[in-house]
């Protein structure tokens, strides 16, 4: 039905890519150049060709987020039946609310976005401490939303700097309110990126939540949990029905549209399916070591990877599931081929550059290939070495790989490679649109979606086609 990603791109060699990297770094002082050089390299096809998970070089404009962003914006924020408290000044709490489009089923009269509070730190709170204010907030939140199953408390930078003890406050409040009040010490200044916030949150779930509940329904051999899917644009609502169609019981979702008590009972499932490896692999390893639950990374972007992932999932189960998987593939292959037949003629040979977080710089490569496109550059904001090991296998040889890229580097690479589409985040969006380059916001699907699974691929293909082939780009004259 579709072809594997292109492994060599005409005109791109190891030498040409290295020359492009060297040119981009000419502007840097020697010290900055020495530090950035290991983070930029031509793809070697195997292994991690760049260094990662290092502190951003001072003065280099980074697109990274902070530990608080990784905890609040990624892991905790999407849980639908909890109140989430950003403990600190209002700015971080406001910005983290709803910006990732983690859609939720309505609860407590709130729909679309989960319940968010901020303690709105003022100068007097910095001077005298915010513990009393936090205690008052927790009581008020519980009074306003009595059906909420729990409360998370996520600390912002000032809380760590002044030494507020959110753990003690949360412990007392949990006893008084008779619900879980979970402290997460995720001050933004900790670590090198939002990746540490993921890790801290995983540890907090391990210490306070997992194993504290049981599922109400009887166990079955087909019970699974969906890990690391945050329901961006409704992705969970596309993935979950497909998994159920092949006979699996999705008992819990971590954490998009997730429910606290089901997350707490996940230690009873038979398999964890992980979508975003970077943000949730820690908990999968914990559950494997402590409860013996195997885990599998899957990829539901584009029909090629959906088909491959479904068959990998089926290997963990009996013939009943295997037969249902083959039936689902036979059902959806013609539908996906019709989508490809519609859009591929207009997208064949178009070049894409990606710079996102999490998993998309490698997971979406094959989805673009399904449409006849080729990814000529890819990188992550906050990846680790194992992410780049996986990426090198997916990407064509000698194409540029970049870690924690600066706006200057991305601009230079785009100017040199002239991609037909850039897929990145909101911080890069308007720069490239002003350059006359079609753009898709790959953090939140640019207010579209879902993009996952069979229901998502037609939307993905439509959005890519609209971006690349819009006649408006002929009216844009780049100012540089």
C-alpha cells in the first residue's frame, strides 16, 4: 500500500550536511561553537549521532520548556477528574492551562480542559511563605469541586527558592479532605529541560498513586493500559476505539482524558502500550520491575506504522486477537489507500523538516513517507540518547540531526535545505511563515486533529496538503 521512507536523498551527503552545520555555527564564539558542535550532525544511520540532554548554552535561544512544564503541561494537566494547582505566580499557571489542547470528557461541569487553579504568588508570599495560602486554596478547591477525585500540587520556581514545604501541606490536606493531595516538586529551574519534569511526575505517581486502587470490573487476559498519550486534539479518542476493535480492554489512559482511580489501578493490567516513550518510559519500567507487566512502544502515525504496530501488539496475545488485528487491517487498508491516492500525487517528493519534542521527530517520519514526502531534517527539544538511536534508523542517511536547536540554527538549515513544510512548535511557527515556508504546529496539531490511528490519518493528510499547497504562499514575499 505504501513505501518505506527514502533512505537517501538526492543532493544530500554527509559532507554537504556538515558544511551546512559549519556555516550555521560560524556566527558563534569559539566556546559556544565547541559546546554546540556535538549536538548537530549528519545522520549516520545507526546509533545516536548527537549528544543530548545537556544544559542549553547560555545566550543560545532555546525552544525548550522547564521541569514545571513537563510535569504540569504534559503529565498531570490532562487528568480530567483532578484539580491541578500551579503553586506560584500566575503567569506559569495561566500559560500552562489549555495551551496543549489536552481535551477531556466533561466532569464537574467542566469540559474541554481539565480543572486548573493557581495560588497567584505575590511579593508577600515570597517574603513570608505560601504554605498557609496553599492550604486555604486546597480547601477552597475541594469545596468548589467536591467530586474531584484528587488534587495535584505543582511547584513553580519561587516555591523551591524560598523553601516552601508543599509535601507537608499536601499530607495534612489529604488527611483532612479525605482525598489524595499529591505534591510534585517540579520547580522550573531543576534539570536541563521539561524532560526532568516528566521523570519527577512519574516518580510521584509511583510514590503516591500506583497500586492504591483496584479496577471495579473483573480481570481479563486482554486488559491493557494506554501510556503516554495526552489526547492532543482528541488522539486518545481515536486510538482507544481501534484497540477495543481488535479485542483489547483499555483499562486506563495515562494521562490524556485520564481518570485518577484507573491510573492508580494500572498495576493490574497485562500489557502497557506506550505512545510517548520519552515522557512515560520511567513508569513502564517501574511497573515491569515491580509488577511484572511487559510494555511495548507503538506508533499509530500513518497506515504503515499502524499496521506494523497492530501486529506487534497481537504477538502478546492469543489467536483471537491476532485474527481481529488482521481483520482490522483488511478493513482499513482500502480506506487508507484511498486517502493516499487522493493526496500523494500533490505531495510526492515534497521535503519536510521537523523539530518537536517527545516522539514526533521519529514517529511521524513514516506518516509523511506514506504520502510520498521525505524528511530531510529532524530533531528534539529535550531528547535523550535512546531517542536519537531510534531516530537514526527512521531518517534518511546524511540528513541533518539537531538537538536543542536554536532559532538561528533552524533558520539557517531551512534557508539551505528549502523544505516544502516545517513541522515544529508555536515558537517557530511565525518565523517560518514569514519566510514563506508552509508550517504545521506539531505540538498541538494547529487546532486540528486527531492525527493518531486510522481515524487520524485522513485529517493529517488533509492538513499537510492544505499547508503545502495553499495558494496563499504565492502571495508571501519573504523579507529575508
